[in-house]
C-alpha cells in the first residue's frame, strides 16, 4: 500500500508540472501576440476589411515627327478576383460562364497573377462593357470578383510600323525575375518588342495605390478614409523621327510582293524616317491575351510575319557593296581613279572555274567609277584578288558590316563578314582557296548584311564619310514637365579619304545618270538621285532584288533602301519601288513649301 501511495503522489507532481508548463507556454504566446506581433496582426486584420487596388497610369502616347499620334490608348476593362474574398461554390463557375472561360484556366491565372490573397489578381483583360454591366447588376453571384478600367494600346495598322512600335503584353515570370519589383508585378503590362520594350520605363509611368473598404462578403463599401491613396504618375510622351507619309509610301510599295523590307534614313543626323517589314502583323491582337490557335497560326506562317527584316533579316548584299572593294583598292594604292584592269569579256577564268559577269556580253575596259555604273563583276573579281580575303574583310568591318548599327530598338543582327579565321574554322586550315574572295568582292558568298546595315553605309557615302547612329526617338516629354531631346551621335567614319569618297560618289551618280547606269530609269527633272542596284543570289529560291537610293545628290537628305525577296533583278523591281517612294517624298516637300510661301505672302 505504501509503495502504491508514493506512486500516486508522484503522479500528482507530474500532473502539476505539466499544467504549469502549459500555462507558461500559453502566457508566453499571449505576451508574444500582445507585445511583439500586435502591429503585424493589426495590419493583417485591417487588410481583411480593405482592398488594395493598384492605380494603373496612362501609358505615354507616341507621336510622329509632325505631332500626329502613332500609338494611342483606348479604354478597356480588366476583370480580377481577390482570392481572400472569393466565396466557395459557384463563384468561379459563374465567372467562367460570363467570360466564356474554363474554371481551371481562371484558377491558373489567379495563381499566376496573385501578389497576396487580399489584392486583385487579373483574370481577363479587354472585357466588354456589356459584361461589366452584368457584374454590376448581379454582383451577389460574383463575390470577390472585381473589375477596373484600364487603357489598352491602339496601333495604326495602315502604317506598317510594327517593326518600330512593337507591342505590349503581360509580364512573364521569366521577365519579372530580372526586373525591379516595385515597378513591376505579376499581371503588369510591359513592352515586349520594339519601341514599347526599349522605352518601357518612361512610357509606363509609375503605378499608384487606392484603398477600398469592403464588407465581409466582399461588397464594396467605398473609399477607405484611414489611408490616403497614392496617385499614379502618367507615362512620358515620346516623339519619333518617323515621317508618317513616307512610312505609308514604303508600306504601300511592298504590299504587292511576298516579302521584303524598306528603310529610309536622313544621312545628316541618323534620324529614321521610315522602316517597314513585309508581311507584317497586327500589333493590336497582342493587346489582350492572344488565343493559342492564333499565335500558332502567326508563328508557323512560312512568310515569317514576326521577323523584323530591317534589323534581323540576313541577306547577301549582292552588287550594292561593290563600293567597298573599289574604295579599299583605292585606299590601298592598288588602283587609281583611272585604272582599267583586264577587260570584261563576260567572265573571268580563275583556276579550273569560270566566274561569270552578270552581263554575258561583257563591259570591255572600265575604270572604277565606270565599273560601279555598269556593276561589272569582272572588274570586282580582279580587285578582290588584289586585296585578299583579310584586307577586304577589314574594310567591310570599317564600313560597319559585322557590327550592329546601334539603333535605339532592341535586338539587332550583326551580319557575317568572313575572313581567313572564319574560313579556317569552317573549312579547316588550308581547306579553302583564295577563289572565295571573288564572291566576297561582289557581295555574294558567305557575306551577310541587314537592310539597316546597308542603309547606314550608304548614309556614310552620302554624308562625306560620316555615319550617324540611326535613331527613332526624337524627344521624350515627362509628366513633370521635363523634356529630353535626342542629339545626333557620330557612329563611325568610313575608312576612305576625301579623294576615294569623290570616286565612290561619282559611281553613285553614274548608276542613275550614266548612259549605261543600271538604274537610269530613275532619272528625272524634279531632283537628282544616285544609288546602287543589287541582285543577290538566293540558294532557297529566286534572286533577291536590292536598291539603295540617295537624293538629292548635291546635298543628300534621304537614303532609301529596299529589298524584295525572290523578285529578280534590282534594276527591275527594287529600283522602281525606291524611285516611287523618293519621288513622293519630294513632291510632298515641294507642295508643303509652296503652301508655306503662299501663306507667308497672304495679306493680313
């Protein structure tokens, strides 16, 4: 009995000890909650009764050089769900029925865009006003569902300017990982391509914050008075260098062909006046979530409408780059401005291969300027052999080939400028012959350029050897009144002396004004024009057609480059297109000057 009694007393002590420990734990928890976590819990409790709503700023407008709106905004509605307020049962089913969306898709978008359980997570953008009215009228069927008026980008389809403007879309998780979180969040709209991407920060402005009081059932009671809203800062307005009339002309010139590109630049300052790629796409379809079927249709199109041909399209330049070999030979002292090499008889034998000239009848004996006028391949073959692969490659490099032009738009191709190191890697040491330089000298072989690269080179020819960085933004006007103007910046100087440039510019003139010029059909009485045709062999189909025009020759103010894929000779296709665009440019300019003079002479 005594042993049993002691055991019972021990059990009582253990019981008291356990109760004491529990009380101490509870007391500690209360102290922690009251003294250390009170503020956080109070905020959480407050968040249970207010809704934190981002105020989306107006995205900046984009204007052309004359002040016409190029990119505008239009009102739209975005539907969101506040996860903490979402009622169980039929909420998502009702919302899915209204939006025509599967509830699984709605749930995935909530999860993807959720910042916290107390903030709206966007589900669908660009919802019609009729469906917004249903949400208002039948709000009890949609607890936790809210909507907000936002603005959607509106792009001008008739300009064919998508390669410049790009488009916007919802930020992806991959993009968000490399961005500043205060400025960007899940569900934010961000520039995806082009100008919208390059200048996203100034265009987007800064989000604000509103605080809305809601009931336990999620019903909106009004503005929460205890917290001051944080106003949004509108995005900056951007003025471009684009000439909309010229842009329309370029887009219209290409719309009867399968594929191609046009670029127009002012050589005096590098301002991009027009740029188009054909075929293109409607940037407005990216304003809301694009259906997977439509995305597949666009991305699998064999004509590649999403390819930015002026910046990313790689083409053999053909005869358009014969100026480089001629200039390199003059600079190297291998020829003079009057040097006539072996006459062209329709081709040239080199080793066991006969390299043909484009003219089977030959051009006879020609000098450097005449060789450019008639685009004689045989003269250039001989220059290529005199220069060699590496020296010719050095001059291509000095003229900007194998370098990105540096335009203020994202993503540019550098092209391909082969030298002996490249050939050693591709074919093995001593696995190739000097015959390759013959093709390089006439713009064939492995040499690849983009239309913008070629345009900037001709800008240098037109501008006495000075090449400016091409740029599309002229001015940025911020909401606080600050204005930032873009100044012309010299990119490089062509590796040619004044004497060499004089010969090359004479060749430029002769291509149009010479009696045997390959683009003599462009001669006119309104303005002087020079240029160069090119017919580039294409292993995948018909030859590509090139032409670059410079006008007026005595004081160049516009350089226009066109490539038409699989279209044949440059003189037959690309040259007339460029001539048409340049003619329209000067006719409009003359009309504007006439109107201005008439207005100045009008009596008050």
